[in-house]
C-alpha cells in the first residue's frame, strides 16, 4: 500500500454508498471484486461526502 500509485493519488480512499455495496455483495460479488469496483468508483454516492462533516 505504501508504494501504490492508487493510494498515493487518493490516500483517503473512495467514498461508497453502503446500499450499492450491499446490493453488489448480495448479487454475488466477492470481497476482492467489491474492493476493485470501489476503487473504480462504481459505488460512489449520488452526492459526494464532505469528510470534514460527521455523518
């Protein structure tokens, strides 16, 4: 992870919509596949989160 260009480009990671993530998991996606898809922003929330504001 320390030398990953993906991590270097976006160290806070990608925000995901938990409902989209759960739907994909229930459809049969493996945890590894979910991680890859999350990094491609497939589960991005409709409106971006502001990490400075607590949910």
